[in-house]
């Protein structure tokens, strides 16, 4: 009846967490409800899964302090000890943390890394490319320093080849000019510093007479070569390895063949453009059956570059793996283009593709991370993981820090676990799903309460604010750290204090949010143990049945 007040309707509804991952592409009023406006330290999975923590592995590197490379040697007879992959105190083979001063042995957890091979100490000497190569003479770790050039390790001893025609030497070019190393078709390939020249050694050789290829005439945009990488595809006559050459100015040259000295067995397949590559030589990796390349425009599989170049990629945006974070990604890489630290690498143990970025502006200790096992390949962002560089050894992920440490990363439940200690801190994070009209876009809603449903081994700490009508505010308070059986987060020994809840316990509590608007999006600030799962969010909403009431 007209003029008679109508009762408002109370309803509860449930929404899944934003398993579609970060979305920096769509407008706020057109974003799928499965996506996230903001997402820090939560991995889109079967729910949202809190990333794991990190522990100190090696500390007290002497100056200069930053650890700029992590690499390792692994021989054909190297054994993986039973149980070593559970909570390791050492890794098989040899592992090195590299500073500008040299290669330090960090095969075992240590508070006093021992110098294994000195470097000059020059700025950026610690930025090293490396690859394993096996020959009839043994298994070798081949390395190239940005300052000191070529050195190799045979599992026991380091060697520094010099210019010359004798045994153990490199002929035709001084190997101190080598800046990047790769192995293609059983040949060691090197990039000469600030040039367009590549050098390769005889088959199955780590020294000897180097031969030259100059790709300068193919580079229409000029600039030096940054690196080479292999690309393995089915060429129609079986699986084949192609040689991919990437320039600093973003041109990609692809060769097929076997013997670079023969035009009949080594041929150019094409030249493509992806956009300028950031400082350093770590903008590539192999993921599954493809090779990925990093540029200011995104992360591109070589298989799609060769199907149409950057024009095709810009049209079919799903072939650029940064996808929905593309705008944010390009802005950040453009703002830090000349800073070392950009790196992409897969971490198969957690089914992640990591993209590390240098510290700049307000972004400190940040990484983008893509879940490679989830449909749609959703992205999130990590923070609070100190990382100048990353490296994988024996299926574990390690990072080097600015203050002379190596950390074992995405391991265990807690951050900041000090060397020799079991004390750590919770994993702090942020979740804000896309704005939702909850099925009634034209009606004002009174958001009374909500309840996140967690699956965790201990009570999560969280604070929430209900943002309405496209606001993006954080809760005014930090998460309340819960207690359990007398144990307080940040005040008890992790791994020894008793916590409430089994490893498979569901937690969920209603909390008042008190907000009014047409659309809503809760922002959660969280403090949890690694592996905690957010399964769903329940809402209690009051709204009028008449949009004009």
C-alpha cells in the first residue's frame, strides 16, 4: 500500500574468496567478483592460501654486504640424503652466495660463510650468470661476473681462464669480457660486454678457441646483447632446441641449427620485438614447455612472440602472462628500469612463477607471484620477503639480502626465523575482493556483519573494514594477535608453544562492520601462519525491498 512503510529485508549470503587473483585491468564497477583489488601474501588457490615464511640460512657475509647471486654445483653422482628435503640443514652438491667480494660456500647452514673464490670487489661483480655443463672431463659450474668475466668450478676447485692458446685458456678474446653464459647444442655460449658479439667454444668444451657471431646487423633498434637462452619446441620433425638472443633494447633473434660455422646447418628464423629489457640478465626462465622473456611490456612466452610479435601480443592480451596486473606491472618496471633486481624464475615446489623487483619508491621487498597450477594463472603480490636475488637449489628456494644474509624462503609457517632459533613472526597480509552489489545493484544496503571462514592450524588474527561505493581504506587497527593455551604470537617459541586447533580446524567468527552503500568490499588485514586457507566469506546484509524506499 502506497505511503505505508515497508519492512527491510535481512539476508545472509556467502561469497568465495577472490581466487581470480589481482586485477589491475578492469574498472572497479566492472570487475568480476572472483577477483581482488588488493592482495598481499595470499595465493589464489582452492581458496586463498597464505604464503609460507622464511628462515635465515647463512648470515654474517663480510662486506660488501649484499648477496647478489645464489648458484650451485650438482654432479652426476651427487646424492640426496634421506630426509634432507624435509627441513634441511644442508643441500646436496655445492651452493654459493655471491657478493662483489666473491663466491661464499653456503652448502650448509652457517653463521660464518667461507670464501670459496674471490672476485674483484668492483660494483656489480656479484651479479653472476651461471649454468651447469657436463663433458667427458666432468661436471662444471660455468659462471660469468658482470665485472670479472668467466670462471668455472669442477666440484672442488675454481678456475679462471685467461687469454691464450694454451691448455685451459680461451683463444681469440679475453674471457674477462664475458658477461653471460649459456649452453646450447653442447656448446658454451658467451655474451661479450656492451657489444653485439657472441662467442662460443668447441663442442663439449669449457675452454679452447672461441668463435664469434656478430648479430649487430640484425638489431634495428641498436644496443648491446643482454643474454641468450634456449627454447625447446616441436619443429615438425621432432623436438628441437632453438637459440634465442635478446638485446637490451628488446629485440629477440632466433636461430635454429647445429653448427654456427655453417650456413647450411645454422639459420636465422626471425627477429621480433618485445620492448626494452630491464637492467641485469635475469629476465628469462623456462616454464613447462616454453621460455619466458621479461620486458617493460610484460612477460611473454617465446612461442607466442613468434606467432606475431608484440602487435599480436597486445591484441591477445592473455598471451602476455602478466594479464590482469599488466598496467601496474608496466608502471613499476618502467619506474625502476635502470635498477638491478628484476628477475623471473619458477618455483615448482609451490607451483609459482616469481617476479622479483628492486627496491624503489614505496616498494620494498616486493615480488609478484603467479600460481601456475590454477586455472587462469592468477597473480598475487608478496611483501616482507627480503630478496636482492633468488636461486633454487635441490627444490628449495633461497634469497640473498642487502644486509649479508641468505634466507631459505617459502619454507615453514613463520617469517623472520633467526639463524639457530625457532622464534618467528606471523605472515602479515591484505585481502580486498572486488566490489559486489550482492544481486541488487540499485538498492542501498546496510552491511551489518561478516564472517570469514578459515581453515588453519591456529586461530588467525585479522581486522576488517567494509568499504562501500568504491572506497579503498584499511582497518584502523592492526590485527589482534590471538592467544591459545597461554601462548602469544611474537612472544612464544614457534614450533614449541602449544596452539589451539588441529592442522585441519575451521575458524569463523561474526564481526560487526556497520557500513551503508550500494556496493561493498571488505578489506582484511591479517596475521596468520603460513598455509592458512580462507575458504569463504559470509555476509549479513539488510536492504529495502523497494529501491526508492
